[in-house]
C-alpha cells in the first residue's frame, strides 16, 4: 500500500522545488512514484511491529511522513539534501517509532489496551485468594 500520492508531495513541497531536486535527465513522475513506494515500504517496517499489514484502510496521518521520507530518499540520491529535508525525515521516522511503540496511533482501528485489572493484552488473567496476613499490628 502506498501511503501518499505525487499530488500530495506537490502540495506539501511545491512542484518547482521537487523538480529542482532531480537532474534534468530523470523522469519526474517515475522518480517520485518509486520514492513513494520505497517510503511506504519503510513505513510498513515500522507499522509491522504493531499492526497486521496491509492495513484495512489508508490512514490519512501517514501521507505526510510518506511524502517527507520519499523526498529525503530523492534528495540523498541526487545530492540535493538540505537541513529542512533531513529534519522532516527525522520527524517522520520519530513519529513512526512512536506509533510502533504504542505511544501514538493511526486512528479508530487501534489495538486497544484493556483497563480491566483481571485481564491482560493476550487474554490471560490472574486471580488470587483473599489475603490472609497483613502488616497491621493486632492490639
């Protein structure tokens, strides 16, 4: 699943800027479609730690990280890397790591952690007999 489109890249970065990243002999649409595919594969690596892939729906929150990762890969290959591109790439990877760690999510279809004290995430639960001893002193 590809998480962003060329149109989204152009909205986020501007078509002129994207054209400037590539040498003149490189086909614009092909280069960026390939970069979006590679960026989506990188995103899948992070998501696979927490989600079953492919995802049932396309989360809109992954479009910007996908675009920023794709631009980074294009810039690195064509020696056009700027600090802005690198910073946005690092932010995208940090977001993906937070998602993988369960500190951020993709939306409504999140794996949920139960608040039931007798249940665990795997469905197992523990019970114990009533406490027989305590630290209180008897009179």
